[in-house]
């Protein structure tokens, strides 16, 4: 899967411009699913039909992994060719210095800030700019409205992976691999690669309205508490996928949580429980679709989320696939504890 993750992480795809990511994923899932369509907002919706079971009618299970990545949008070009910008998604200004930004046309640049080069004050985006190497406004290769994403080299560290945009391309890779390894299921599996998650879970909301799932599950990354003096949190790299309990916008359905935990224990797959005090996932939007959907999330522990380079553990990636394949291959009972 490492090569798949590498290719996904290198594809340009900020919020609202996920076309290239969608094309790559469409190629990867060709032959693995029974139906593929793209909805009006740009979500890629793939259906893997379940094997009929009269004694336990198939459920419609929606699994969402968002394709988009955070970035910056050019808002002004000055006379010297420096670009002012605004954020697209949650961007941390203090992580920008020294990082590389890539635009859709292949142009690249880096970040600077007004004032002295070694300024020690906390950076604010209103005082920052992108330098694309231009000498004047006339030779700037991009313009107002163009979006840049963060890029660095993919690094295979053996047990760990270091790459840009692991949020959330690693989950896209996991969902693709799950479709490849899931030989059969009694349920109709809707693998949905969503758009515009980073700006308000927009794609998941419209996709869930159309799919009308009986059960919904989001795949995304989550923070960890395993670094020096890090935020206190019982999630660590290498300890397995994290079954969400709560985040800023949702309380996971207890039946969905129990289904995932029971599946992990039945197949001897390591797992963690996630209580996230910051951020949320597509599950929050799916949960509120139509009259409500039992929803939860399976998270991949990640260090340095929403920075130009992130880190995950490859064992966690593989164990997330194992958990999904085994959980989806059998009964999906989320009624207990509801």
C-alpha cells in the first residue's frame, strides 16, 4: 500500500478542486466495485453489492474518506510579485515558514512575513505572503483565486510514513485496499470519497442524503498524545486504529462503536479508543442526514496534522484495513446500546 499512499499524497486536490484525486481513485477501484458515479458536488460514490441473505437482509453501509486537502488561496498580488493569501481549511501559520507550496499549474513558492526575517512574534496570516520567485506583478505565474497546497517528499521510514496530505489520503488508500480485500459481504457497501471535508464536512452531508445509509462510518486521521510534552490524549502511533467515542461535533453511536470494538477483539486486531477534543470528521455530517443515521468513525493516529508534513504508522494502516474487511464481512449489528 505504500506506493498507493505515495501516489495519492502527491496528487493536487485542495477543497473544491478534487478532480485529479477523483480520477486516480476511479482508476484504482475499477473492477473492484459494481457501480460508480459522481454526484453534483463531486463526491465519488462506489457501490460494492452485498451477497443476498434472506435471514438477515443486507444493510446499506456508507464508508466515507475525504479526498480534499487544506491549502491557501491567493487574494492579492502586489507590484513586486508577492502574493497575499487566505486559508482554505484550517491552516496553522506557525508551520508555514520553510515549507513549499504547489499550485495547480505546477508553479511553486514558499512563505515569508512582513518585517525582519528573523521576527520572533507569533505569525499572523494577514502579515504573511507567498514568494513564487517573481520580480514584478507581470511575471507572477498564478493569480487571485488560485489555490496552493503544501508539498514535501514522501518518505518511507520503514515502520513509519512521512508525507504531505496524509490527512486524508491515507484513509482513501485504506478504503481502496478494503475494497480490494473484501471478497464478499452480506451488505451493500457504499465507498464514498468525499469533497470539501476540510471546509465544513460538505460532501459527506450531500452524499449521505443521497445514499440513505443504514450505518455510516468515517475514515480519517486523528491526533496523538505520544510526543514529548504533547497534549494529553490516549492515542499513540503503532497501537492500532482508533475507534471514535467523541469529538468536537459528534458523539459516536454506541452501537457502531461496539460493532467496531467487538470486531477488533474477535479477530485479535489492536485498537484504541479516541476521545478528541478538537475537530471532527465526515461522521458528524452523516449522522445528521435525513432522519438521522447511526454513525461512527475509525481513525488513523497521525502526528503533525494540518501541517505541511505528517506521520503515520504503517502497522496502523494495515490493521485498519484488517478491521474493516473483517467487520464488513459479517453481520453489522448496531442496535444494541442505541
